[in-house]
């Protein structure tokens, strides 16, 4: 069994290593194609504009935009798989602040790549292309609409994970979490409308299904944050004072859900106790039986007899 499990682990490591190598090879291939297209465009920029030159530039611009888009698409797909994997692997055990931070960081990178996709060169027609790609007007085509819809989707998911970071027990910023959840829900609804309007969007149905599932999670998270915020605001004074459960057995309060309830202090707290040394209690019994004047007279009479007092002691005189 041990050999079989180690063999499975080795197979998984080999599979992930081969997929990583293929991923890097694809990125390297796209980088080479982008470099070659840029070199060709640089050579054509020195030529005088004309129908043939402009057509060649238009073709290279579209090739350049396509290669950049495929490269960004590859990177974005990998990053989104990583973010979803973090959430999926740790959902049963419970997501922590570190998991939310990792997912939010990945969605930051995804959002940057999505904005880069929306500004890629290409599109239009050769008749509208005048040879200057930088001065070319943006074309409101299906590709740009899909890119903007994807930006809205990623913004919504990024806000969602930022809200979970703010609403986690270690942070406890409930007002900020609620504001981010409202923003995430608004962006998700807008993204659903935009994706639904794009008829030929690749994987549009799956994206809509995932967004609807995320919307349900956002609404549930909003209810949870509202409940935790209410409980933290209305926590009892005994809980805030740090009293343990054993010290408030008859208090019917609701402890804060953000922290674990304090059952008892380990080690127990030191408590002051009213007590007297036994010597003074015994001496008081003797002193109360005699008046003060008689005691002073007796001390004066026996104060000179140091030797006898040393042998008998002070208590020996009282025992006569």
C-alpha cells in the first residue's frame, strides 16, 4: 500500500511537472511570435503608406493582437484555476484569512490581464486602417464587449474575496465587508447582463452558471456578516470583561461568534481571601480577658527579669 501511494504521488508530480513544462513552452512560443510580429511592423513603419503597405500592417496588427490575446488567455486560465483550487481544497476545512488573501491576489492579476485584453490591437476592416495603430479608433465589436463583460465578472469576484478578508474573525471590519459585498453583488448582476448579451462568447453559459452560484454565496455571506456584526455590537458586559463561562453560569448572554467562548482560566486566577494569622486570634482571646492597665503594670513588674523572661517566654507568663 505504501509503495502504491508513493507511486501515485510520483505520477501526480510527474503529471504536474509535464503540464508546467508545456505551459512554459506555449508561453515561449507566443513570445517568439509576438517578437517577430513587432520586428515586421518596425520594418514596415519605415515604408511609405500605401494600400499594399497598409494591408500588410493591418494583417500584422491582427496577428500581434491574436498572439497577445492567446498568451493572456492562457495565463488567465491558469491563474483562475489556481484561485478556484485554493477555495475548493480548503472549503471543507474552513477558509482562513490567508486563503482569502491568496485568492484576492490572483484575482488582482486576472483583472490586470483582462484590462490588457480589452486594449489589444486588431479588429475593424482594412479600409478603416490608415497605417497608424496607435491612432486607430476603438472598434465596438463582439470581442470588445466580451472583454468588458469579463472585466466586470473579475471585478465582482475580486470584491467578494476582499469582503471575506475584511469580514474574517482576525480583521473584523464588518462595515467595510458589507460595502464590498454590495459592490460585488452589483458588479455580478451587471456582468450577468453583459455576458448574456454576448451570444457567441466562449464558455458563456458556464460563466453565467458560476456567477449565479457566486451571487448566492455573496448573499449568504452578507447575512453572516450582518449577524456577526449585530452579535459583536450587542455582546454582554460580562463577556467584554473577560469573564469565563464558569464565572457567569447564570448569565443568558450571546457570546461573540468572532472569537471562541472562554470556558475557564488556565491556570485559575488568583483571588484575594480575607484571613488572619492564627497567632493573633489566640492572643486576642487572652488579651480580651484582661484590662489594658493591668497588662501594662504586669509588663513593668516583669520587664526587669530578663533571665526569667528568656527561659519562660512571653506566652509562659500568660499561662500562669
